[in-house]
C-alpha cells in the first residue's frame, strides 16, 4: 500500500515545483509543517504574479486600451476558475481579501435583515474570524449568540445544535474543519438540519478547501468562505461563495467604484453580481495568480492530494501517539493537522527547539482562544499541519527532533 | 527588500543551563498571603500569563512573588528579575530597562520572543502604577472577550 501510493504520488517531483522547499533554516533543510497558517507557493503562482506585472498590468472594468482589456479578461478568467473549482455559478463567487473579510462581509451585510432578539449560532471550535464579528454585532445590535458544544472527542454535538435551533435562529455559521482539532464537520448533514429550521448556513472552509474536493451544490451550503493563500495562491486574495438568490437581496458591504451601475447626486444603482460586492480596485494580480494555483491543484487532482495527505496524517498520528509524553487533541476523524503538547513544556519552547532543527510548526492558541483556553483548558498548543509536498521522512525527522526537545529540558 | 541573513539566533542557543534552571526551579514563585498590590498580565500571542504580588513596607519591597504559566524564557525572566527586587525601594522598578532584563537572561532574544522576555517587567511596572494610584486596574481581566 505504502509503496504503491508513493510511486503513484511522486512527491519528490512535486517538491521541485516549490522553490522555497530547497532552502535551509539554521543550516538544516527546511521542514515546513505550518501549512494551516499558510501554504508555500508553487513556481507557477510566483511566475504568474511576475508575468502579470511585467506584461498585462492595468486596472480592470474600465479603460478601452489593450492592457485594460487583457487584465479584465485575466481577472474574470480567475473568477471563472474559482467558480468551477467549487462548482458554483460565475455570479456566486466574490473576491475578498481573505476568509476573515468574507465572513465580515456576511456579518455586516446580513445584519440588515435581522431583527432585535434574533439568534445566531456558531460553535465552540470557531477561529476568531468566525466568532468575533458575530460576537461584536450581537452585542451592538442585541442579537443572541449561541454556541454549539463539542464533545470530548472534539466532534460537534449535533443534538445540541438541534436543541439550539428555533424560530428566532436566522444564521448558523460553522467551521468546516477545525484549525486546532482537525475535526471534519459533516457539513452536508448540518445543512439539512439548518435548512429544516429555515435558517441560513455559512461555512468557514479555510481549512477544508486546501485538502478536499468542495462542491457547494452538493453540500448545499448558503455561503462558504476561504482564503487564497491557504490553497497555494498569494496572500491578499480570499473568496466568498453565496447562493445567487441570497446575494441578490443583500446590501453591499463596501461602497465605491466598480460596484455601481449608475450614480447621480441623489441615488446609486448597484452593479450586477458578483461586482456589487467588489468595491474599489481589487487584487488583480493576486486573483490571476490564485487562478494559476487552482490550475496547479487541478493538474495534480484534489482526490489524489486528499489520499496522499490522509496517508501522511495517519503516519504522523501513529508516530505521535507512540510518544508516551505527548498528548494529542481532537478525534481520529481529522484532516491533515495534529495539535499536541509534550509533557508540561510550553509550546513556544518546543517550537523554538524544533526551529533550530529547521522544522516550522505553529505554537500558540491558533486564533481560537475560547477553544484552547476554555474548552481544552490549555494556555497554548503545538500544531503540525501537513501539505501534499511533505514527506514521511520529514515526519521521521520531526519525531527524532522531539528527543532534542526532551534532552534540552531533561524530560 | 531587506536582506535577511539566516543566522542561528533562536533555537537551542537560548536554552542555556541557567535559563533551564530558573525555569524548572523558579525563585519567588507562588502566592503571598498578604500583599499590597497584585497584577496579572497576559500575553495573548502565546498564552503566557503571570500574576505578581508585592508586599511593601516603608516604600521597600518587603516580599514579591509571581505565579502563572509561561514558556522557559518568560518564567526565567520573572524568576531572575524578582530575585533582584526583594529588599529594594519600590521606586527602583520604574527605572528598570528592557535591556536590563535581556542582560539578566544573557542570551540573544529573537524578535518573536521579546514579548516572552518582557512580560514580567510589564507586569511589575503596571503593578507599581496601580500601587501608586496612577491607574485603576481594569475590572474585566478577560482580555480575550
């Protein structure tokens, strides 16, 4: 099994597509295990950014010169690539800065449709980006914010979700894959439950789009948000998907250029979808480069990526669970990341010593303070998050490096 | 772009014998039965938190203790700094510089660990301000809410 998969998935060839993987850190080959924070960029993405600025750069949707025409074409082509990637319609995909901005857009636009005492549901495992906007709006507008509990295994308590849902519940906003626990939430099943209650379902897919095939029609979610830089594209470009009939009836989030059709001194007619939600000059080069990232992922195949990453994660899980002083958080139903602590050592110390071995991991609260502090009851955790360019050998080196951590602290 | 040189400033270099010693056997660690001022600081970046309690008599630090959770750098810094302060005028705290804390640790602190190293200094500084009535302690200590 292992051999056939390794043969089928030529990771050494793939690694050559990522220039940064050739560098050293502290005189050791870089082992990049912080992919949930951001992924490294393949050559094709870097080249697309360069090529855009060197040959096509102009503002879009205005100007009749050749460069403006080319950049508009490329920008809209990127929109099309992203729509196809998640099986959405062209009008249903809005470019933002990142997942956080996508979720803020929803929070600020949707609250126009809410009444005082309406209810919003999020879960205990949200990233701050799907928690703080709702918390602050709930406070200022007198909405009630409820939290779906998670069980000891780190799974969402769906019975609790059902209990929380009522006539006043207008919005349910949940993470697809927890960036701390790796839990994969059953979004399709959740969508059915939420829609039976006539509520809207928003999904924070920042951690799922990089690792699995996402089909918004099949999942039947109302809105879905993710970031370009976590799927091998540049920073500064994010995505918001929304069902067309919902987006049509929503107020714009930002006002300004490009989101208008006609402006007089008295009134403004807004532009059609998706441009109604893209005010001002967007991240044109970044969008085009995101398109290249998607081409690259499609070339490898999301299903193959998922299969290889599952194999790697299982190997990491097995190796880590063999370490007697390591505590792993979350269930076995997980995506390609593992959060852990080693004896009573502070994650910062663990991360510092691993860094001296060229190994980049994340240490802290992972932007999910309520979960880490109040549910896991830890000040911080260590997290290894994998990508398809990581290898079994890198995991072995990481496990060996844990011995150095122990030696330093005489554990 | 700034040319960044890959130098080995972090990593095992900072975990010297005395740092590990202060981390595993922190001095002045614990709680005071009676104190004149108490202050808690929280470093949201890494989840380090420290509470410092000071007993003052005739403007002299009669006793000082800290408790909380933190990484080796933040714990060692607190342990070293507090050992120095006992018996000194409380006024002295105002004049302690960041560099002094780095000197106490005598390791090169990388930019990402500066906050760890200085958590205790910030905590004692604020504690003195509270003691002197300069600022009123925030009621809501849950900074993350």
